[in-house]
C-alpha cells in the first residue's frame, strides 16, 4: 500500500531546500507523502534535513554553471515538481551599489534559476500528469523600495523568465512565481533583525506582520 501511494504521489526537486522557505516547502511536501530531492551548497545542513525527511540530496553551488549541469545528470528520470528557493537580500542605497552587487545578485537569483530549470526540464517533461515549477520573486519588483536596486533588478528578471517558461512549456509544465515581502527566515533576519525595520515593514502590509 505504501509503495502504491508513493507511485501516486510526486517527486520534487528543491534548490535551496535547506533554506528557510525551501525547508518549509520540503517539510510540507514530505508530510503529504511526496518524495524529495534537495539541492544546495551547504553539505551539513542539507544532510541533516535530508535525514529527517528521508530525502535524496545533490550538492550544488548555483553560482557554478558546471555544478548545475552535473546536478542535472544526478536527477531521477522523472520529476513532478521543481522549486528554486535560492535567493539573497542585498540592500544598498543606489549610489553605493557596485558592479559586483548587480552581477552577483543576477547570477544567483536569475541565471541560477534559468540553468537549474534547464537541468531539470527533461525530467519534468516526463511527468505523467504534467509538472509544476515554482520560482521566487519579490514584492519590490512591482512596488518599488529604496535600497533594493540590485535585488529588485535580479528578481524582475526571474518574473520575465517565469512568464517565458510558462509560455514555452505549456501545457506540460505549469510555471509560476511567488513574490513575497520580508519573511521571518534566517535570511530575512538580516533585515528583520533591525528593530526599526521589523516594525516599519509590517506596517506596509494589509496584514501587519512579517511573513
């Protein structure tokens, strides 16, 4: 009966699976009975979470295109879901943003997302009932916030990527993106750890709290 259930449930790949949002998605899927492949660059964190969830792991630094290509060769033949939960929060006033800031944020958030999906696409196309891909943008792309130039630019590219892939791979793969505001994760705490920011940002939301 368990094997039959596993055949029915999906198999999902999560890049950044050991991060705050990535791990939350992994736990949600695991509790629903899905099989998981977690990809990330922090071997110790990845291994600990994988042991708790009985998940497979792939060590991969998304800043390295060759590492992503190798990760694609290690994937199972079929995937039902893909999540790119890799991101950064690099906030600087625009006059202080450097070329390295723009390039690093773009490579991590946009180029990494594109290459990771490219590596996973053959397995996603083999999903019997169609597959789903999920990316993460930011509310700053549409709303506009000070000091968000490099990250908003990179995440804006993710939105463009998402819409292009949704068109190119329909109807076999559904492609969407979530654009959250600040979320209470270890990464989010780099901003929310500042008491003034932690009070100010929730006041901008219809529901006055951090995600």
